[in-house]
């Protein structure tokens, strides 16, 4: 059942042109397809024509105008075979499909009454019979016929070329997309939509019309996405020399969507959560997320669409590169160090966990059962880290030359990761052979480092040893090429010392290359004892162990010239303190707060000059999930107790500082999602969360005020969350009720209302989850709702999800079983927390595996089957 990368062959037949006609109907849409087919020049003649197709009722089939006799073809579960075909021919088919019954949200489906599509990766085969693979590229012409009243707007890829009225209250629009594309980039939208329009003139002088299509009530939530789009278009011209290539670029917001968004050529379709913003409904984080996703999908026009993937094993070719591109874009428009801190903390929490679990896979997998399961943090985020390493290895200029070469050489083609890395090697003259292992080896490499300062000889000897743990199917690993950016910070001067390695002067911040299992680096002319600042900016996606003393970490936190490592030193210091407290909790010993952490925080709070956005990050303790990631065995209760203790100790010791910081960063100006305001809000809200950790009277008053002032969703949501998570039900309950009533009409705000409630640490929360599942605003058919309620509970409420009685696991398994029938892709994602059973104690392991087995006993979709099989293997 799995398919293998090593089995790749070019398609036997290719399609050069695809002409589609959709006669839309909620229950019986007719799709006529005319395919211009020819034998692939590299493949032998006389091979039967095999087309993918799922859940299609075939109504007619003809070759070169001649209807086929029943014995000339065969329709099965997965597609259609025509036994004998000419070398080149026209294939006409007509099928019937049922968009209303499509709860998988793959193919053509309906969302809030509107028709829309999602074809990546393999949804097009649920629309018509087709060679549904990315290396088949055709120009498309699409005629969409709908009811004039219900579907006044009919959209598809490219440019509209014809429109007209039809009898029976129907009308049509024909779209022509001149750029050859694979089927996964096809899109169609039809419904009662309104648009916001703007224009953009490309550097080459092309006037592009920009449209964002939404439901009428959301017309006031598109400004930020439009502004982000224009910034992204300009940025791609400047940073990569990439210009837009059609006269029209459209974005459509839909409420029911499995992922964030989709880069269909000229017609990006977005989860409404990834495009709509308004100061009253979206937080700062949501504004930033929208900016990032709008840019991401736009950037795909080159990294993905113009140059696409040969096969789905190459998925990271477009996703890793495009994530890297959107990260760089966001870093430039926001606080760069904070963007890096946020990305890395997320990465080290979630991708490290994936890489250490039963579904670990290389950035380029070599086999899969269901490609829908491979839209993962590894493919996306680790893929982006690899591209970032490449960019740092070859240098900015060579990287740009390499990407120019890549886009020029492979424009209009479906290519591989070797093609991309090959361009980088060619442009830089570097040998990237060993580097390629990053794509094929799964698991997070660990570096054990230690160093010695030789005072007499003024030398610092740094020894690095690497190992990558075994992962499923990959017991033995080879040494990787790991770039380690570092500095040596002088303990006397507090400055970066000049680096001399093997007689070469490297400046004060340099990259050393670890290629062997163990390597020694001898720095000479080191004039004072240093503390090494290693892996600056997270220069490689690895775990770095160095036996830092706590004093060293406090020193780095105060003195490191690298903002990222300053933050990381603080995190490491806090983690050491947390380790002690976790042990104390487990041993029933009295908890004692490490005063070094208190002093480090005191110093941070006193240093007014610091970048406020970074300061807010430095004042934020590692999340429970990240702490768990560091533990050999996860004890959710001990982690929660330890973290709460640290938070409360800091709040008690530094109450006045937090009060001062809170008051100093209130904003009177109208809301703007701009770096300075965002920084001030996050700092103020971090301070508030400390005050609320001890339920300080002044803090409570601030929270209540902030909620009632209703200035913007960032402040309102934060205040409400703190109240709901506190023991003050007397204040929280009415606030929650008011919020729920005010926003009952807005699904995106109701998602937040669900999430706020189910992250509450108190033990009554599970009943709350069950109760909310019956709420009229909740629906299992809507992925955003599932994520907000069940996903948030299972992933962000460890103490309650991992209840010792297994009730949290049972609830998740019940939901997975139901969703397996409705939406396999979402079901397979939702099951993830259960697959991490090996990280827990024996009792919990047994309970989690029991639930996985209960799921396995069902009739499973390939998606859920693949994940559950791996988890139980
Ligand atoms: N290519 C899209 C993006 O990264 C994601 C599409 C995912 N589709 C899916 N069925 N999982 O922007
Ligand atoms: Zn993408």
C-alpha cells in the first residue's frame, strides 16, 4: 500500500491542455472535461491510459469524438483505465459529483453555501478523471455555470474571457489560465461574494488588479490582508527578483478549510481565519499570522507554481523554501529577533516532538501511504531551516544567484530537491553533497559540546560531538554538515572576543562547520576567559548541550551580542530552575525558588532601554510543552506545578516592577498592528499575567478594566483568558458570558471563545469541553471549530488532557472516530497527541495505547490508518 520515491517514473501520458465545464448543483454537479493527451516521449508506446478518479459517477466517455464501448475501459475505486489509446488524442469525459456530501473538504465542496475547491495534494481526482500528479502540466480553460441568484460570482484560475446569461436563471463565466499548471493548483469558487479591490503595478509595469472576495459581513476585515499582499508583492520583486505574471490576483475567504490557505494559480483560497482581521476581532498574533500566510501563498506563485514539484516526495522543495521566504519577509516588517524567537520556540516544541515520535520522517520522505499526512512541521518548518542553513552557508549573494538560476532554469517545470540544491552548489562553487543528508535523515541531531580555556596559552578549545538518534526505519545515522554560528563572550569585558581559528581571523561572530562525528576547534589569542555563545540565531535545527553553569547563563542573558542567544540563555537558566522544582515536586520536597532567576528577571525589568518586544519574550517562561520536551519522561502535573511556582515566585518578588511595567505600557492611541504597539502590548500583557498568577488585587482590577475597555482583541482576549484561568469565577463567568453573546455572530471570535475556556488548568475543564461540543456554535464539520475546541484542549492543556483516569484520551479518541468518517485529513491530525504515548508513565501509556487500539478497530481512512499503525508499531 505505501508508495515509494524510488518507484518514480514519468507519466505514460501527459496532458497539454485541459478544458473544463462545471454545471454547478449542490447535489449533482456535472463536470465535462476535454483533455488534450499525448504519450510522454520518454515512455514506451502502447501503454493503457490510467487516470485517477475517486467518487465520480461516469456519464460519458469518448476519444477523438468516438464514444467508447463498455469493454474498452474500466472504472474502479481509484480511477479509470482505457485499454488502448492512440499516441495523441482528445479525451472527453463527463462525470457527476455531489459537493454537498463532501465533508472531507477535498475536491469540490460547499462552505457556507458557496462552492469552493481544495485540490492539493490529491483533490482534483475527486472532481474529474485525470492524471492527478504534479508532473503533468497543462493550460486550463474553465467554464463555470451557476444559478445567477445564488452564485452571482463565478471564479477560476487566470483571466475571465467570456461571460453570459443562460436559460433557467443560470449564467456562466469562462476563465483562461495561460500558465501550464498541475491539477493541484486548479481552483473554482462560486457564490454570493463581495469584493474589495485594489491595484498593484509591478516593477516591469504590469497593472495587476487585486481582489479579496468575502461574505458581505466581512467586508470590513480585509484591509490588513490587502496591505500585506501589496507588501509581499513588492518584497518578492526586491528580494528575489520575482514579478507577478497575470493581470488579476484573487484571494477568497472560506469558513470551512482543512489548512491555512492554498496557492491556486491566480486564485488563492484562504481559511477565513488566515485572511480576515479587524482590531476588534483579531489579536496582534492573528494580524501577524495573516500577513505571513498572505505572503506565503503569494510567494508560492514562483516557488511552487512557476517551478513546481516533480512528485509529492519533493513537497518540501516548495514548502520549505516558501516558509523560509515568508519568515524572512515577516522578519523585515516586524521585529526580526522576535520573529526568530517565536519561530524557534515553536519549532523546538512541536517539530522536535514530531521528529522524536513514531511519525518521524525525513524532510524528503522515501515512502508514504497518504500524502495528506505529510503536510507536517518537518516538511514545512524543518525544510525552511534547511534552506536557511543553505542561505547562511553559501552567503546572501550566492543564495540569490542560486535562486535566480533555479527560477530561470526550471521555469514551467516540475523538479526535485536536487535541482534546487544543485543551483545553490553551482552558484556558490560549494560542495553540498554531505549537506544533502539533511533531506534524507530523520530525527533531531544532538550536539554535545564542551570547552576549556587555557589561560597560560590564551587558547579556547571547543569540542563538538554530534549524534542523531534512531528513528522509525532509520536505525543508523551518518554525520551531518552542521553550521554552528558562535561567539566567545569575554567574562571580563562582557564583549565578543576576536576569533582566530587555525591562524585565520574570523571577526567576533563566525560560523564553524561540524562535519565529523567529533571535531575540535582551537581558538587562539583569546585574551580573557570566555563563555561560548553557541548556535547563535539557531543556526542549525539541532539540540545543543553545553554544561553551562547558571552564572554563565545569567552572564550570557545580560551580555550576549546575539539577541536570540540572550533570550535562549534566559530560557536555559529558567529550565535548570524548573528541573530542580520538578524533581522537588516529584519527591514531595519543599520547593525553593532559584534566586538567580529572580535576579535575572529583576535586571531585565530594570533595563528600560531594551527592545521591548524582545524583553516581553525574555520575560516569558518556557511553555509546559517545551519543558516537557526537555524531560526524559513527561510528568505533566510536576511540570505544571513547577512552572506555576516559578511564575508565582517571580510575581511575588517583583510585583512592583510588573505593576510599573504594566502601567507604563498602556496605549491610548488607536489600535494599529505595528511593531511598536505590538511590543508595548505584549510587554504589558506579560506583566499582567504575572500579577494574575498571584491574583494580585491590582492585577485583577487591570484585567477587569482591560476586558471592559474593549480596546482591541489582543487586550480583551488576554484579559479574559487570565480571568477564566484564575480562581475568580465570580468575575470570569459574567465576562465569558458577555463575550460569547457579543460575538455569537462571528465564527472566528467564537473559535477564540472556545479556546479560552478549554485551556483552563482547573480540573472541571473536561466537562466544559463536553458541554461546549453541544454548543450551537460548535460543529465537527468545521475544522476551525475542531481545532479551537478539541485541538486546543488536547495540545494546550496537558494536565487535563493527560488526566490519570484517561477521560481526556477517551474524548479525543471518540472525536477521531467520528471525524474519520467525516474528514479523514483532520482526523489524522487530531490523533497526534495520542501517538506520543512513549513519553509518559506506564499507566498513561497503557491508556493512550488502549485508545489507539480502539481507533484501529474501526474501519479506517488511509489517513488515520497510517498514523495509528505507526503509533502502535
Ligand atoms: N500548499 C498549501 C500551503 O502550504 C497547503 C495545502 C495543504 N493541503 C492539504 N490537503 N493538506 O500553503
Ligand atoms: Zn505552502
